[in-house]
């Protein structure tokens, strides 16, 4: 019921709502609520602090969640998809590709140093790079002709969720039929999750659907590109999500209205 209320307030499509409700019963929590969990990295303002060693955030869902912004499958596949069209890319999409290329180069140096897992979340220099990328998307959305932060909240995110809510079902069908075997995955690193890999491909394939749906909802009149908007959103998703660490706790999470409350509390 809570999910249904949120989706209705976001004006998500009926098909998308059904797909998300069906995904709640998936045995792997990482694949529940496809596209909807991306809202965590798209909707929030910049929270991580460069002065704090680790930015820990309580998971607001009652089960572990995973966004596409923290998956190596998405950043590797989307880099390859943009690279294929490098000569014809718009300037904003080239900016996203540079971000992924820099990330790949950093990943290579990280792997060679044998640093502990999760080091990037405490690496001040790298978090600053993510912060700059996030700010770049904010400037783009705010100042590019007609594309503002209000549109991000009111139009882009609901459309993104509605278009990609079925990515889990489509990915499972593609794997079952063997369609995923036709992918050009020779350049991808080893050890990728097959289901997330296929979902990442589907996200990229769904960009024209996002563009078409957005043109119906809010025509751009040729002033800007909704394809550019989507790719900038994905850079924003990666930049925000990769700088925080989700914590799944069974404890009681205190509501903000109780912060700085001097009342005594007895924990039994």
C-alpha cells in the first residue's frame, strides 16, 4: 500500500506499477523494485561530506536494496554503449563518457594497488571527483534550455521508473530465451552478474522509449535533448550512490523530529 501511494504520487504508469509490485516477491532482494530504487541517487541532494571518512546512510527500505548506480555492470556496459557512438555523441553525452572513461582508468589503478574493498568510499580525492560530476549534472539540469531540477523530480524520474520497471522481467526472459548470448560482451570484465548485465543493456535500449514518453508528457520543442537528460541523470545516479554506504539495520530508526530531544530514554 505504501508503494502504491508513492507510485501514484509520482504518476508512474500502470504497467510500471504492476511490474514493481510483482518484483517485490523476487527471491534476490537486489533485484526487487527495479528502477524505483534508483530514486535514492536521483532525488537526493548531495549528502556525502569530503571531511568525513565514511558516509553511512540507513537503508529506508525494509529489505536490502541495490540501485543501478552502484553496479559495475551498468557503468561498464553504458560506457561501451556510448563508446560505440562516440563520433556522433552530443557534448553532454561526451561528458558522461569521459566520466566513465576516467572511472575505468581509476578502477584499473585501484585493482593494481590491492587496497581493501570499499576504499573508494573513503578516498577523499575520488569522492571530490564524484562530487564535481554530480554538480555538473545539477548545472546541466538547472541551466540547459528548459531542463530544470523541478522537471527532474516531477517528470524525468517518474518516466525513468515507468520505462525501466519491467527491466527485471525482460532480463529474465532474455536470459531464458538465450537472447543475452548475442550481446557483444568481450570487452566486459569477468565476474559480472548475468541478470544485472542484461538489465543494464535493457536500460540503454530503453532510452528511445524514455525520450518518446517524455516528448508526449512535456514536448521539448527541439530546445534540448531528452536523451542527454537521461544520460546526465545516470551520471548523477552513479556519482551520488558510489559515495555512500548503505546500512541495513534491524534497529529502530529514529525520526528526525526526535533529534536533539533531551528526554531520557531507557533501552531494555
